[in-house]
């Protein structure tokens, strides 16, 4: 096969994987995040209807992520056992049905219960997709496609914020149903339909994909064979020792700290923007602005990371940008300038995700990948519980969102600092390997 023919096979293979795997899962992730963040728009009127304080709302909003984290590892192990196609379809269908039932909430207790059940139903989607894409994408091409998948996080708000604002404004009272109830039903039903589509369209592994040609399958096999594997692990599956693994602890800490501003803004930004004195519809469009910036930054930065074949600094820089912008934005008195600072922070929050998720996917040997990735995301996703509850407590205590926004920024900056330690760990590891290799070489020279 000539170089031009090989390049053509590479491009056609990656294009098919993008269209057949990444984009359907991107759509699933958009719908998943709609179910997570529409509670922020529903809160514009539902909190008063249900008698929820800011702290109660923050607690309930965060319960989804507590359940999600608790059930994440078992769900990821089940995905390996039952196959990605079946398990991800199960996840989508169950969360869609529970999401619709959020319209039946009557007060704080039912709000807490259904948010917890929704998190349990969604558990495993994110680490499951990260693991699933490692079966299809060689490392050197991975960051841009993981960025494309993670694009669902800000894209859900870009799409969902204006739609949610419109539903809240125009559907309120239709058929005697309140706007926030319509919001839950209309934005959850697509998950059920998509779950059925995933069951039909996805393949578990490249070997079972009828839409790949023999040449394309052979190219994938050759690319995976060329990759330098991580050091062999002596055990398979979960063990308590992995909770002491420095890779898990450092990467989970970074995931947690850099995700706090993401979840905090997703769940509270509609109420922050509404405090500017605008309508529900205007709140929807203005809330989308930071996430538009995040989408653009995410796509560009993921490609740049792949082109430079560098991950750590491509995550540290955006995390620090987000932290500085949120702290500065909290100090500003002008609403337009506050929104501009949040837009710049949004670019940083989401630009880091492609390089960082690639770093996570490369950190563990194949035999421990499912457990390692799930543990990192399980511990990291606890930020989804902490962030909204923390913001609610601060707002109740200060009657202002400024200190809460600053707190989100500080945690992003700390996440950048922790990730810097990973850079040092990597350098020490490379140095140690070099010393070991040199020692072996000298021993061989001395052996007669």
C-alpha cells in the first residue's frame, strides 16, 4: 500500500468512527447534560412553587452527582461485561423516563429523591464513553475526538439555554401545566428515543463494525499495535490498592477541582443572569454565551493538543485562565463586564477537557483502564454535588453570587496547580526509566 493510499484509509477510518461513534455519543451527552442543567432553568419559578431555599436547591441539584459517582464504577464494569451498545442504551432509556417524572415533584423530599434516581440512572455514561472510544481511537488522534465528545457539555447549554428559556416563557400554563414541568418532559423524552437508536446503530468493537472495510480494520489494528503500552499491571479489575494509586488520586483531584466551576455555572448561571433583570427568554440567550465560547475553545484546543502531542500544559493553561477570569469577574460591578469575564472563563473551563481526558485515558494499562478511568471520574464527579451545594450556601449566607463565583475560580486555579505536579511526576518517571535503562546497559557491557 502506498503512502497516499494509507493516508486515504486513515482519513476514511477516522471519518467513519467520528460519524458512527463519536457524533451519536455527542448527541447522547448533549441530552444527558440537558437533563442535568435544565434544573437550573426550572428553578427560576419551581423553587418558589416548591418552597425550596437556595441551599435546598443546591443540595437537591447536587444529589444527582452523588448518586452518579456512587454507581459509576459498577456501571462501567457492567458496560465491559454486557457490551457498550446494550448498556449505554439502558442508561439513556432509564434516565429519560426518570427525567420526565421530575415534572411530578411536589416538594423538597420528592425533589431530592428523583434527582438521586436520575443520577443513578445516568451513572457510567461519561467514563463508559471514554473507555469505549479507547477501543476505536489510537492515542495520537484521541484528544480531538474526546474534545468533540466533551463538546456536549457546553453545547447542551448553547442549545438548551435558549430552548429552556423559551419553554419557560411560552409553555407556562399550556394544558394547565406549569412551564418548569413542560421543561422536564420535553427535554427528557429525546433520551428514550436516542437510547433505542444507540441499540441499533453502535458496534461494541471495531471487529464487529460492518461499516468498516477490511483495509480500515487492518489500519486500526496496526495503529494500536504500534502504540507503546503502559507498564503491565499485575492485576485485573478493582482492588482497594487503586484508591492509593497516585495516578488515580492526582487525576481525580484535578478532575474535581476543574469541574467545580463547570457544574457551578451550569446549575446557577440562569439565576445569576436573571438577577440582571432580564426576561426568561433573554436569560436563555445570555446564559448560552459562555458556553458558545467554551465550544469554540474546546474544538480548537483539542486539535492543538493533538498537533503538539502535549496534554499537561494544554490543560494547565485553560484551568488557570478560568480561575483568574472568575475571580476578576466576581469583583466587577458592571453586569456586561461580569458576563464577559464568565465567557472567557467558559473558554478555559471547556478547552482543558479534551487534553485532560486524553491524559486520563492514557494513564492506565489496558487491563486496568475500565477501573482506572471510572475511579478518576467517580471521585471527580463528586464536584457535581459539592459545587451547587457550596454556591447555595454562599448565596444564602451573603445574599449575593459574587463570593460564590470567586470560590469557583479559586478551585479551578488550585486544579491547575495540582496538575502541575503531574508534569513533575511524569518528568521523574522518565528520568527513572532512563537511569534504569542505563544501568541495564552497563550490566550487559560488563557481562562476559
